[in-house]
């Protein structure tokens, strides 16, 4: 399993942002195999974690035309700066609920 870590400094969000973000999340999970997606924004910082079965799925998602347009809107309108990290999860631990 792989995780994509997206970190951004927010410039500003507008009405389109929420609509596009929801569409991208749906597209990633329903069409490209994203297993989980979590995002949080605190002040001017946003962090999103998405979990994927393999790197091929991540590449396909990154290059999808609708996602490419959303990435461009992010650079032009919503984010001051951002970084993307892709890491392989080699170990996982869970604590069961009591």
C-alpha cells in the first residue's frame, strides 16, 4: 500500500474549491482505486493523505485530464505553494477497540 501526502499553504478557497475537491475525491475513490482519503485544513495549512494499492493507480490518477485541470486551478487560485510525497507503507499496527 502507498500513501500520497499533500501539504499546501492555502492562498484562498472560493466556491469552486469545495465543488472541485468533492469531485476529485469521488473520482479518486470510485474510478482510480483510492482506498482512503483524509484532509484537514488549519489556518493557512492543508494536509491531505490518500491511500492507494499501487503506484500505477497513483500515476493514472495524477495524469487524468480532469485532475490535471484541478491541479492547475490549485496552482493558479487556491494554493500559495504545495508539496507531494509518495511513500510505501511497509508496516502497519492497529490497536483493537476495547
